[in-house]
C-alpha cells in the first residue's frame, strides 16, 4: 500500500472553487462519474444530475463469462452493451468500456477455457471472437478507451503470468484495432500495482498499451483509510514513472466511513485534493472518473462480500460508503465539493 498517513488528522486541504486563480480551466480533460444504483431506481434522474454536475463520461464493465455463456454463444442475461449503445450516444456521453478476463481477484474466463495460459492460442482466439461480437455493437458509442481486464494485478501472481497476459493483451489489442482503428486499449492496474512487487512487469504491460489505465483508493493496511493528502504523491509518482504516456484514472474515490479512519469531511477533502492534483498535471492526466455516485445497498454489499471473498469490516465499510451521495440520493459534502470544483473549472 501507499505510505500511510495519520488517518485521524484533519488536513487543511481546501482550495476555494470560487477563486479563479486557484484552478486550471478544464481544457481537454474529461470528467467521469460512475453512476451507481440508488434507492428509487431512477437511473435517468441520477444520470441527469451527474451530467448537470459536469460529467462527460461514465463506464461500463462487463465480465467475459457473463457475455459468452457457451463456446461461441454470446447471450448475456441482461445485454448492458446493447442498452449502452442505445442510451449514451443520444446523450452525447462518452463511455470507458471494460471487457474483463480478470476482474480484480476473479478470473472471468468461460469454463471451457479453464486451466489454459493467457496467451494460449485458444484463449486469444476466443477473446478475439468475443470482440468480433462486442465492438460492432458499440460502434456508435464514443469510447474513451477499452480496458481488457480490471485491476489485473490482484490476480497475476508471478512474472510468468504477467508475461503471458502481456502477450495475450498485445494480440487481442491488435485485433480490436483492426475492428475499430484508433481505439485506445489497455488493462486497468491499481496505482499500488504499478509500484509494487511486479512494478516492472506492470510497466511492460502499460508501456505496450501506450496509456496508463489505473485505479486509486487510499487504502492502508487492514483497509484503514489513509489521509487525503496522499493523492498528491500518487499523481506525482505516475507522472514521473510514465513521462511519455497519457494517464487515465479509470476509477478514483475515497469512502466516508467513520469506523476505519475517514469521515464525510475527509471524503470531501479527498475530492478537493484530487482536483488540485489534477490541475497540477492537467497536461498529462486526460481522464478521471469518480466512484461511486451513491453508496450501495446492504444487499449489494453482501453480493460484493461473497464475490471478493473478503469479510473484513473495514473492507465492507470502504465499499459501502464510497458514494458521494447516500443510497437514498442525499448529498454528502463530497458531492457538493465535486459540483463546486467542476463548476470552477468550466465543467
């Protein structure tokens, strides 16, 4: 994990959004917000509220084995890609699309490919066939990028596995480019994974992709929430580590749990600090998506607990309170902070 700060300290980290000298105009930067379910189930209303706050893009994450339900058969229970293709272009909203063979600590490959290496020709061909089905369906969607895998560093546990995945990614990326020339393609790797035990291997994957696709949450040992000031170091490190690559924060967020070192006030500071760090690297960080718009329900939290296989109280508190609004849709200070910071920059 990133170096741990004093989670109980209230930092003075509050640039005034009304002070035009304290901010950098948005320019070509793209602001994303992950729109999550809320109690009333009104996605359209939540979407419009996010768009009014400055959202230009959002994301859609799909698991390979949810799409391909039998060899060569693509029949998802809910066709979210088809829904997205009918929804976002009409609203001039961009999409960061992820099709995941890996989703954090879960391998999401169809059962008939179990046990094969990532760069096995059968795995490569099967994923290319999946892209043949998926990408034409999204042809009208303005894609920020295509992520082939989410937080892959949580699954890849050896140099050999990283090399196999890099070879897999290189081949399927070439195929994706043939279907949609110019589409930027990579794999999401956590900010910690880009600096950890397999940093060299992660760098090879990233550099081969030509872009940094990363996620960041300020989690310390035992899922304690670290001080919001650490976001500065994360931005600085990535810019220094990858001086020639565009950087996209596919996910960024901090929870408001008071049980594990945070609070609603500290969550708001994190949002403000993120915008300030982004301003300092406005020419390098092209995209940033805040996760999530809403806290998640207890039912959803139980699904995540089973999915990740982690029952640690602070982990569940982290997931449950990531929202900038409550599950009922009530603003937290972090949402008000996001709206003010975005408005000050012209979003």
